[in-house]
C-alpha cells in the first residue's frame, strides 16, 4: 500500500546542474539549478528554473544565454558551494579555484573542470509561481575526451560520475551499476500480443 505524501516537487533522479552566466558587466557566475531537465529533443532543449531574487535569473534575462555544466563526484564541495552561495555576495569561481571558460556558441561561461557542458541560448521564459523556467536551446555539447567511449564518441555516464541530488533528504548520490540496454529490455512483451 502506498502512503500519500501530498503535492511536492519530487522526482528521481534529479541531476545536479550548474548553470553558468555573465552579469551585466561580464562577471562570471555559477549556480545550481534545483529544477532542471531535458525539455525537448528537436530542437534539443533543456529547462532550468530559478527564483527572481537570484543573480542567475537576472543574468539569463540580460544575456539571453546560459550553460549547464555537469559536475562529477570529485567536485561535490564546489558544486554544493555554487548552490548555497549568492552570486551577489561571492565570487564563486575565485573562492573554489575553478575556471570560468568562455563558451564558443553563447554569451555565458562554463566550468572548465566539469566533464560535460551544454551551451544554450534562451528560447523561452515561463512564469510558474515561485520559480521561472528558462528553456534553452542546446547549441553545443562539450565533453572531456576522458569521458567519451570509442569509437562513437558517446558520453559514458560511468566516466562522468555525475552527482544526483535527493531533495527530501538533502543528500548527494551518484549513479549505480548498469542494468539493461534501453529499447531492448522490454522487447519480450511484444511477443505476448
């Protein structure tokens, strides 16, 4: 029997996505999006949501661009700091020692030391309540060569070792073991028709 937990923003897994932006004078900022995920496959889009009070909210509206950097488990302290410190009060890159790299396709920085980066131009803004959802069209994906598989240059989730956030318990996790190939595991059910 299931127990009702009420209406909550709860979905697993929840990736830790670090959103990079520049402010009006070009200072780089990075913040963790509590709510983020792929929104469309064609054109490829991602959505990230922020409260209006945040520096990232203002920066995205001003520059019409952002990046999403995926930290690995070795950078959990830095990623956590990006989520708890305000860009209005702290130079997050200077304090963590991480490098803000200029994107090739959009007017936003990404975190050089994180293994996977999505460069996004702002496509749409949706006011939802406490948060505003920014939908960005992914113009390019950059990956460290060390996280790619040969010979097809697919990104290895195990090599990226991304952080996953558990909202209810405020804990970080990472991915587990391989279970099955997608689009193959359920094919046996076709024969039961």
